[in-house]
């Protein structure tokens, strides 16, 4: 697929881009190079090749999905002990809005 100079000017007009004749000619050459590269890539036979999820074969190390403690109250008590003020199992904070 190749573009013409008129098509480049039309696309520039639709995009509301003011473009000179020199810029249009330069852009035409660049766009045609891109389309040539795309045609080459599409011509490659990819039958039987599995798509890749990532460019490198990497595996993320994950921890086992299991509870760390069997007693949730135990963690709550530890967190409450670290808090500056608590009352009835709640965290108490200073009043900021009158």
C-alpha cells in the first residue's frame, strides 16, 4: 500500500494540521516506508507459532495463597497495641472538623 501526496494532504486537512509542500513530501516518504515495513511483517508465515505474552520468558515468583495466621484476633490485638489511642476495639483519632 502506498499513499499519494494528495492523500497525505487530505489526512493533514482532516487532522487540522497545516502542512507545507516540503513537509508533505517528507511525510509521504516516511509513511510509505512504514507501510512497506508493515507489508513485510505481514508476509512472514506465523502458522504454528504460539503468541507470546512477554518478550522475555519470565515467571513472577508468587507466595503460596494461604492464611498467615489462624487467629485474626491475634493480629488485631498486635495492631491495637501499636496505636496511640484505642477504645472498645476502635482506633481513636483527634477531632479535625468543628
